[in-house]
C-alpha cells in the first residue's frame, strides 16, 4: 500500500452519463401552473404513443408533453413506462457485453467472471461485485489474484461477479474509471440477470479492500452494503457511509501499511458517527484474532450480515462528501459542473414537507423530489441556515424523470420534480 497520492480526475465518461443531470434540471425546477388532470392524462397518453412507435425514451424527454405537470398517479405510470423502455434498450445494446464478459468505456476494458448462486423461488437475486487483490504488480500476478477472487465467496441467492481491474496500478480499484464501469455493470445485471437494484453489494480483499474503503462512500447511493477486507483507506473518510452497511475485517497482526491500526481507527470513527447519528452508520468492525494479512476465510461471516441490508434510494438524511473522484449526484441531491469539487460537503434531510440543507462549501444545489419522500400535491419548503430558500408547489414532469434516468441509469433514482436553490 503506497502512501497517499493525489490524482487528477478525468471527465466522467459519457457512456454512463449521456446528459449531465444538472444541465437539464433547472428547466423543471420549482412551480408554475397547477396540475390539470386532463392535461396530465394526455401527456401520459402521448408518452405511451411515443414509446409505442419508436421506444425512444430519451427523446420523449425533449417533447413538449414532457413539460406538462403530472398527477401523482400519472407520474408513477410514466416512470414505469420509461423504466420498461430503458430496460428494453439495455437488452438490445448490452447483452453482447455480458456474453463477452467484458465492459468497455473509453480506453478502459474491464473483464469479469460471473457465477450464479440463485435460490430457487426467491425471485430477484442480489448482486455481489467482488474485487481482487494485487495492484502495483505484474499483470500475471493480478490475473492470479483475480482467479482467486472468482472462487473466494459464494453468497446465497446471488449473482456473483469478480471483475479484473483494467489496470495494474497500486490504486487499481479506486481510479476514476471504476465508478462508471461498476455503474454499467450494475445496470447490466439488473436488466439481464434479474438482480434487485436495491440489493447490490461491494466486497474486496487486500487491494480490493482498498477499493471498498474508497468506493463505499462515493458510490453509497448505488449500494446496500460494502465489505472492506484486509485493505487500507488511504485518504478517504467514512462520512458518506451513513445509509449503508459497512463491514471491515482486518487481521489483528496485519501490520503492513498499519492496516490493523487504521482499521481500529476507522472502527472508532464509525462508532462516533453512529453515536452522534443513531439512525445512521451501521457497521461491523472485526480485527481477526491471530491473523495476519490472510484471514483464513474468517471475513466470510460478514457476507450474511451485509445481506441484511437493502438500499433505500430516498433516505431521510444524506451526508455527501465528494472524494477526489467527484459525482454529479448522490441519492436525491445534484450539483452543477462548477460545484463538482473535491472534499465539498453537504448534509441534507427531509421531514414532512420540509427539506433542510447544510453546507459551507456549495453555492448551488438541486433537491430532487418524488412522492416517496413527501406529498408533492402540497407546497414544499427548502431551508438552510434557518432561512427559507424556496417555498411553494413543485411540478412532476416527464422531463424530470428522463433527465434522472439518463444521468444515473437507475429507475430507482428517477425523480419527477426538483428545486434548485442558491446557498448563502
């Protein structure tokens, strides 16, 4: 494990985010005329007709009917139709990459092996993405580590995917291209392998554990739980783990790079975070007795614990701290390009009809909303620092749903309404 290094971060791959979310959201922010049921019903009918002709769900977001305010029921029906059309597109476009067992974005290619441990009659399966060790080593060494990872775990009722890192660098699992590749892998598994999008888990050993430490906080909005095994966090912090399970196993004698000491420190940090926020930061930290870097499978006990967690796409409280690999959105929050900066922090929550924001770093943020969070037929208030930044009705629109689906490729993170506010 080398000392912490700073890395330049390339632009997010357009293969994953074809339309930058924030660029679309202002046109659907805040309120205008009230919902007219007849117009809402017609907009839904227009969507149905448009999808029936070409199935182009993205183009539907640019049509005039996409700006028509929708009723709650019509917004839900529109979301279901868009999700179905999105899935049909992925079936056409992505089946070959699963068959070939390689995902390519830009100049990076990620090979993978996939195993199924499905329980008959259980319906949708969980997804485990399992990251191998190695890193900073010859390709043959990392290939051997990859093949070991393929056989390492057998979680129940699971599609188990062991990817081969695209590079052989020391930070092979937490470079900027990994986020996009994993997002695409999750999309493929959801549509083509009958995976529950709210039951996606990330686990890694050694250098893969490094990746779990790093990717857990910054990709938490896509995950249910993370397992960091025998790894090292480098410069990352645990704040973004608020809404997912986090298992940390390290041998008590694993002194290289002070992995055992750092694991203990992270356990203390997580204890303190959970004490201050009792509904957040569920974690399980174990220093395996008598073990060095290899724990003889003791870490496997974390897997059923991880599987007790299911992602909530709309948690009532969100803590978003950008890492050195930045994202456009996180759960129901989004920021514009100029606000995508390393180490910025925002804490947000909602209760009843009120959203509260807290940030010393950001000047502008978009709050995405739907009826899972509150009653959008009633006025909404967005507050920060004791001041009301927005008060009034919001509109559900097809444009909002399409923009989110284009951005995240995740129907669970598609929101029909949004409010953009300036933070003072």
